[in-house]
C-alpha cells in the first residue's frame, strides 16, 4: 500500500496543502508527521504537527473551527499531501476564511476579504 514518505526529510515532516471542499479554495498549508497522519486517518479530523509548539494539534480543537476530512490526495513523490476538508469557521488563526487573504497588488499586499471571526475572543485567557 502506498504511504506518505515521512523518512524523506530529516525532521519527518511533510507539507499538507488544505483545500475547502465546497469552494475548492486553498485555505491553508501545514505539516504532518507519521503520528499526526495516523490520528487524521483514525479520527477523520485534520491533525497536524505544530512546528512552533513542537506538538500535534487537531485543527479547531480549541477554537471550534474544525476541518473534517472529505478526501486526501498524495503527490507523485509521496512527500506532499492534499487534504480536502469541510471547514467549520475560519481556517486562519487570525480569523480569516483562508490563510491566503493577502494579494499582491502593485508591489504591495492588500487584504482581499475581511476576517470572518474575532479570534482574540476565542482564545483562552
């Protein structure tokens, strides 16, 4: 059976491109390792490796903005995954529908759409 090649990179992480199942918009990019991958398969919820916190995290576990897996694709080299998800709420930790909310316009970045939720109100104090 074909599996992701977690041994290809020294840190054991492979990139995951995340696409909204309804709009087909690319909404975020993250990393997964073997343990997070197995949890994703087991639970049906997108689970990643946080490079900043050095821990596994289930998307939306604290915010409620979960990603339910609808489909998964692997690239030809088995070192990148594409998660097609049913996104609940904001995908971006800043409250935007997508992490890709800035567009290059005349050599400057402009915000394409406003945030859909105030993430500060959801964070634990």
